[in-house]
C-alpha cells in the first residue's frame, strides 16, 4: 500500500491523516508519524499499518485515560466504556485488542484497581449520600465490579442498623408532626428509595415513632 497523502487533521493539528492508495486509511499523532518516518511515496504492508495504528491508538487512549481518571477513581468497566468512545474508526483499528492493552497498562501503573474503587465508592456514599447495602450493591454491579470484590468490602461495611438510623434521623424533623400512619408511609418510602431492606426500615420507624 502506497502513502499518497499526509495532512493535518482539522480538529486536532497535533494529529495527521494518512491516505493509502488515494483513500483515507488512519489518523496518527504527528510525533508518531515522524517517529515512524512516514512520508508520501512510502510503501507499507498491512501488518506495518496495523502495528502503527495499534501503537498510536494505545498512546492516544492512555492520554485520554489519565485525564478521565484525574477527576475521581473509576472502575475498569467504566474506564473501558469511556475509552471505547475515543477510539478512531477505521479498517486497521482493532478495538478489543487496543482496549485490552490500555487497561493492562493502566492496571500496571496503579491507575485502575476495582478493589480500591469499591472501597472509595462505599466510603463516599457513607459520607455524602448514605444508602442501604442493596442499593450500593446495585450501583457497584452497574460499574462492573465482581460480586466477590463487593462481598469482601461489605463484610464490615457498617454495624447493623447504624447507618439507616443516621439517615432516618436527618429526615425525622420533616415528618415528626405527621399522623402515625402518614409518618410510617413517608419515612418508609424515603428509606426504601435509599436502598434499605424492609426489616431494617420497620425497626427504625417503630423506634422513631416512640420518640414523637
């Protein structure tokens, strides 16, 4: 395949478009183009093109991942899904292979760790948005966290009834003047939305009603 044109990308002048046999083939970082000494008139095999694109895309996604991870910890699935959207389109792009390599490098660099993420997520929820274990488990599952990791971190998540009592106590002033039936209904619905189980809710509601 013959390189017939190399031109700067409109949206990113630090990247260039490479055309093979008169058709757009792939994008590449300008520094990578010089590193590989690509020039018009040069002939490349399919393997050479595939290897160049793979190397370029891995570098591009690593840069994107570092920005993505700088805001807060992320799960592996969360990061992979984000990076998938950053991949270039093209015949020589191999999404799964590229993403596997990027994730492997991020794990090795200590930037991705599902166990650390799980611990952080639970601590943040406890501190800022307390909710029941059931709802927390659903959130972590949606983030792609393995059940074994979740189970390990919930082993000593909180003492029975401790967290739900604190959550209910904050809401208590809003409902304390309501009739018992309405109080039970509204407080129960509130705690249910927070992900607590009915047995826990019933115990806490009964306790609060005795303080009215």
